[in-house]
C-alpha cells in the first residue's frame, strides 16, 4: 500500500521505495489548478505505478507539470514517462546540462578524468565505479522537451506559488522550491534530516571543483529564509530548518578540521583497504575532496 500523507493544504508527500542505495524517495503531489508532481523517482514500473496510485487517491486525473529539483536518477528518472502522458517538465538549466551529459554518456569520461587526475584513483578501481554509474543510467530517461527554469524564477504548482531557490552543492544546479505564503521549503537533497548529502564535482570556468563550498553557501541562503518547515527528498518533514542548517555546518567544519590529508584523495578514502566497495569509495571520494577544498579555501 502506498505511503501518502498530506503535508500542507492539497500538498501530498509520497514515500516511494527506489532500486538504489536509499530506502525511499519523497515525491510531492500538488492538487489544485495546476496538478503538479515535484520530483519523480526512478524510471521503473513500480515507481510509476505508485505515483499513479497516489494521483488516484488524491483525485488527480492528469499531471499538468513535473518539477525536478535535480538530475539524479531518484529525482528525475521517470520524468520522461510523465512527459509522454502530457506533463510539462521543468528543470534548472544547469542541472539539465548535467542530466543530458549523464544520459548521453559524456559524464563517464569526465568521471574517469576526475577520478584519476583529481582523486588519484588507480586505473584498476575505475571500472568498478563506472559500472555502478552506468547501471544508474538505465534508471532515467531524458524527455524530448523540457522547460528550463532559472534561479529565483516562480512557478505555480497546484494552487501554490513556488520560487526556485538556487541551492547548489549536491549538484551544480540543484534547486529548492519555496512557498513563501505558507513558509514551506521543498528542499530536495539539499537539506536532509538524517544525513549530509555528498557534494558533487563539476567544472566551472575550466576548473574542477567540489560542491562543498557551494553547499555551505546554500545553507546560508536557505537559513536566511526563516522557513517554518522543510520537506526533504528523503526522510521526514521537519520544523527545525535553522537548527538543522547550524548542525550540518558544525559537522562539516569538524570533519574538515579532523581530516588529515593523505598522499591522494583516494588513499584518504580507501585507507589502504583494497577491498572497499566501489559504491562506498565513490561517495567517500566526494566527501574527502570537499573537505580538502574547504581546507584550501579557509585554512
């Protein structure tokens, strides 16, 4: 039976299991003038069926639009299916570039380059990480058409006016959506109640960079909103946004201070363990690269 609850007037959270290393993803249905789905889950029959069941329970016959907080497969994967059913797909322009690169395969060569040159990963470790990366490729599909949205742009969802807040860090173009009237922030993977999302890695003006510094700036940005409640992409909605931002900030600075760089990011991440799972290694490399970039920026 689908896990669905009303989290605001005519706004419903669907908690849906997905076939990756997270327990479930939170999707949000907005009933009203413009029936809307915020984030989509993976492009798998079970997820799509669960969304359809949620729509039926709420009384939505047809989605008018889909909003995507960021391009990762558990948040964008099924967007094309709903587009084929008639929904208009909205995504931030920067994350659309990353999504396109991932679907078309260019992201794999970038990952290979970053892993070897930035992280010092031995060639023998690359195939294992690429295998997981490519497996995720089957869980998403790119719509033929999307509508690009820019930071601070507004869009109606149901009967709610949402403002796209730029919250890069986890991805380069991650967007959170803010309902100022009801003081609600749909935070995607930017702010989670039970974990600190791993920072992305991307190129900017020819330089490879971790998303960690951008993530700290995003924490400041959403903390300044003084939001009553945040509704995350994973975990339970919470009213302690400011406290959670402060807690994460303290943890990140503690991790940065505690971290002792090894000869390479890879050696720090693997700790000399040749049997580390490539998925675990992939995530840990992102965190450590972030800590080291923080150290280089703020000492």
